[in-house]
């Protein structure tokens, strides 16, 4: 397996608790991190032993010691940051949701294809123990033939809700692997039957 040198686009908790440890276990290097401010990026870099930090993504993706980027910013920045990385010739691993709308998601795919780089989405849930168990139960016929799935996410007490008045977080009939605002709706296409 080829060792990659990663740039982290977004000094996120998921990067700190999941991605950095996984990358390092695989022998990959974290070459740098970009965040909203130099101060935040510097603190994050120090805490996670990352040698370079910046508040400018274009500076990070232009570095010769960065082969690929992991984008874990707020959702609305996935689109422009993926385009910046692709334009710089960097492979992209993007957190979900990929984009806020389908045209942006397709533009991200096309930009990476045109640049000859890999574009991947960090969608870990299909491999989660809960999803594997659901697939097993369905395969065993324990509930008959599924006609639909209703999924309910719960928030921690005190966590704000991004849902608008009326309780809908996306337009009627919206489906697919893109979210709207700060909410994810990509679980609707998750392969429960394997």
C-alpha cells in the first residue's frame, strides 16, 4: 500500500478522534491542517502533532508534501474546498454530506475526474455493527419483506436543531446522498439489504 501524506481541511473532532488515528495506523502521514483561523489551526496542530498549519486552504493544497486532503469542514464548505483540492491535483476524502445540493455534488465529482484524482466520501455507517445486524435480520427473514424504512436521529440534550419550522429538513420528495444545511439525509439510500 502506498503511503499518503494528508492535509486536513478542517480541524474537526471526527478528524481528531477517528481519521488521524486511522491514517497513522495505516502508516500515512498528516502533513498539515487548515482551519478557520491561524490560532485555531496552530492549537490543533500542536495537540495532534501535525507539523504544518494554516488558515488558507489554497496554501495547504498547493504544498508538495500533501498528496490528498480530508475535508471535514462545515457542510457548505465541502463544495468549494473539494474544487480547490482537485484544481491543485490532490485526492479528496470528503465527509458526508458531500454537498448541499445535487448539482454541486456532481460538479465535485466532475472536477476530481477532470483532475485525474480520486474523490471519495467517508460514509462509515454501512460497515457499522448496527447496519450489519440489520442486514442479517433482514436476510434471515425475521421481519418479512421490507417495504420501507423510517430512521430517526436523536440529538444530545442542549444541541441546537437546524430544522426549520414545520419539522422538515429538506424539500418534499428530496432523496439521495446530499444534505441540506447542517443536517444529513444520506442515510436514506443506505444499503440495508446488503
